[in-house]
C-alpha cells in the first residue's frame, strides 16, 4: 500500500497544513491546496447545514486520488498514485481505519518519503 502513496499532508482541525511528505515519484505539493480548499468547504457546509460527523473525503484528480481521513488528532491526506475507487462502504471504512492507524514516525523513517 505504501508504494501507491505519492504524498502525505497532515492538517490540524482548523484545516491548516502542518507537515508534508513527498516522494521521488512526485515532488509536487499542488494537490495540498485542493485538500486545504476541500477542508474549508467541509467546515463551511458542516456549520451552515448543522451536519455532524465526517470520516473521509476523496478528491479525484486526473490520474490520482487525494483522500483525507479524520483521525482523533488531525486530518491525514494521502495522494494515491492511481484513481481510488471503493466497491463497498466496508472497503472504504477499512481503508479509513488503516489511515487512522498510520504512524507519522513511519513516514519520517521510511526512505520513500521526503519531508518538506
């Protein structure tokens, strides 16, 4: 699964990016701006419509998918190297759970990921 991740961005609950990781396969962070905008829109919609709960959002790009998962401490955004489609809600939930258990220390130590 790590081989399909091209970038990672960590956001605080106010939607501000705290940390970025890129890979040699993709050194662009332009996708982070889209995630930032999506989190801002999510916040606006949740407060305007009095909605509760948020587990994840998917942003389909030309050849990739950015997926944002809410954890207990922050939002974790992953740029996947291919379009990501979940066949079932259970499959989506399993992926979100995997992201929630993601260890940031792994990113700092893994040779694939480059902090920016």
